[in-house]
């Protein structure tokens, strides 16, 4: 929110992934459900009335609706784009342990998230909600896509590291979850510093960014299951999202997008039912 070939497996064949990724909230969030952050507002006039704290908007149903929108508009496109760009990188002669490969696949994540986000909200504006501000959505898309670049760039070297340690599949799975979640979170926080159209970092959006990054980490972890070369007997996701050598490129890209969508959906569903009201990124 994700070329799974490690240096210990096949370095030449490319089949695997990395993932994938807005703003309307309790008071004033952007129109996208992905990152509900308070907009920057002009100082309010002084008042003697005690401030009234607004109750959390929406509920568990709203959490699942916004998560579904994010899955469709950004998480599937992120995995799809990463896998497609890994095919491009392989065709250019880059191996999965080279900087060029990491950069191109990170770029694939960026393109997937930005394109999916922009198209989704463009269609939604034209058909459902004409009040959506597309300039605002483009800005949010750049921010989320930049964070996705960080996790997409990091995915392969993280997988390479763990597979190079000859650890079991579940350790690679969990290590990738943690590493890519941190990479995505770093991208979000850095974006708040360098992108003037984004709300500045504060404690509230720090917690929102952290919970979103945890769900993105889940997406990148399930993407590990697309690699059918490493410890295939331990890969409990192989039969669901595993990319085989004889799969067509498009089939591999669809499986990659499905893997990140599945990982995000499952992780976010757990967060939706366990986080207190008003404490999750999509509240």
C-alpha cells in the first residue's frame, strides 16, 4: 500500500514483486479516503467559548469502504506496476541485486500508485462526486506515490538480505513486512517536509501515517509469496499468488497486484476491527 529473485535463488529470471499509497476527516480532510489529514487553516478568530472536540466520524463500515477504495485505486496498481517494471528492468539487463533494478521497480510502484489514484478520483468526480478537487488529489497522489517508491525500491534488497541468510519463508515474510513498512512510513514523513501542499507533520498524522504503513507492510509481505523459487515447500501463499516461470507477463502482473491487494485487505481488516474509534488513518 509490494522480482522476488534473491541472490541465493535465480538472479536472472524475474517473477515477483514489491508494493502500494489522500485527505477528508473529522473536520477537514482532503477528499480522498487514503490519508485523512487536517488541512492547513488560517488562524481562527479569538473566542472565549471552550473548544468542542468533534466525535470521530464514520464507523467500522466507513473504515472498510475507504480501505476498499484504497485497495482498488492504489494497492493493486502498486503491485501490478512493480511487477511490470521488474520485467522492464530484466529486459534492460539489470539483475535483482543491482541499484538500477531497485530504482526501476520503485519507479513502477510510483507510477502504479499515482496513475491508479488519479484515474480513480477522476472517474469518481465525473460520475459520483463533482465536488472532488482534482488538484488536491494530484498532490495527494504524488505524496503517496513517493512513499510507494520508497517501499518499492526497498522490497527487493530486503528480500535479498533475508533470503541470503537462508532463513525460512515466514522470516522473509515478516522481515519484509517490517522493512517495507518502515520505508513507506519514512517516505510519508519526508513528503510532509518537502511537499508544501501537504499538512505539516504532527502527532496526530504521525499516528495515522504509522497505521497506514503497517497495512502497506502487510501488502509487501504477501507479495513475497509470489516468489516460487525460494523454499517453495514453505511458501503457503504459492498456490494463491505464486508466479510460475511459464506464466505470461500479464498474468504475473495480475498475480502481483492481487498479492498486494490481498495483503493490504487482510491487514487493514484486522486494524479496522481492533483500533479504537478515531485512532486509525481512515477514521
